[in-house]
């Protein structure tokens, strides 16, 4: 619960002073034996803390997600395996799972905060898991989000068939592995921010996405920016902030 909602509840008599005071104690963060949960992030950044599941135990994810769900309408957890979702679901029954993106999401507030459409484009079908992570992130943060898959440079006519979609987007996320050429092509066709996401898809000399990363960092397409390898979440979050700041 954010400050505005809490104050409205007190004003309308739905919450007493003592209960409100108790809620305010945990407004900045809530300490547990293994985490300091940042309940203030929604107020600072416009979206609650996101749970990165890799490296955490299932029980740690369950507790962090559950505590965030008590105070926030929307909660997102990335890099979650199915068995982690099953455990979270037992505590937060409304939570859902995107298997391709490996994201657990609790989506109770469907308000639109972005002013335009965020378009997610992939070079190949193998890039879809990273693209879906970007898509889920942008969508839960309140954006109209569209996904176009498998339109890479080996068949550029496929991309050009979506010219109107590209040119009507407010922000474009382009996900590509191999040599990572697609973001540069897209960047040369549009006048909006393009966020490039290199993926670890490719044969030996792709070096797990390093070839795509270097290609994107050295792009001659002016104004294109780039996130880390396989970081669909980072791209979706950045795109959401760009789309929101236009308000």
C-alpha cells in the first residue's frame, strides 16, 4: 500500500490511526533474515521492487514475493523455474506464470501509464524467451505492448512488412543473437528510441552473446542503446520509463 492509498483509507474511515502507523513503519523497507525488502521503490520509481529468482532459495522467493504482494498491486519475479512458481502460488493464489519468459507475475492493477506502444521485435524464434521477459515487464508496468517475432536480417522483407507497426511505436526493443544486426536495421527506419538486447543464441564464435553485444555497441545507427546479454527485463523496464516520461 502506497502513502496516497493509505491516507485515503484513513480519511475515509477504512483504516484506523494505529493500523496506519503500523503500515508506515515498513514503508521504507522491511528487514528479514536474508533480505531488506524495498517497499519504498513504488513511490520512488513508479514500480515495486522486482525479485530476481536465480541464486535465491525457493523459500526466500516465496517470502519476498508474498511480502511485496501484501503492499503492492503488481509484483514481478524474473528467472523463476516452474517449481518456484508452484511454491509462490500456494502463498499468493492470484500469481500467474509465463513459462517462456520464466516470470512470475501478480497483475491486479491494469491501469495504463505509458502514452504510446512499446514494440518488442525478435530476430529469430530462439530469441523469444528473452523477448517475452521484456514483454511481460513492459506490460505489467502499465504499457500497451506488442510482440513481433522472427523478422531477422536473413529475410529482411519480413521486417519491412511491419513498417507501419515500427513507425507507430513509441519505443522499440529489438532482441537478437548471432551477429546482432537487427537493431541497427530497425534503428535506421524509425525516429524513436531503440533498445537493443543481445542474446546468447548462436554458434561457437558468437561467444554466448558477446559477438551480438559488441556488434550492437558498435552500431552506426545513431541513438540506439544496448542492455546486457539476455537482459529482457532491463530492456522492458527502460522502455517503460521512456514511455512514461513522455506524459
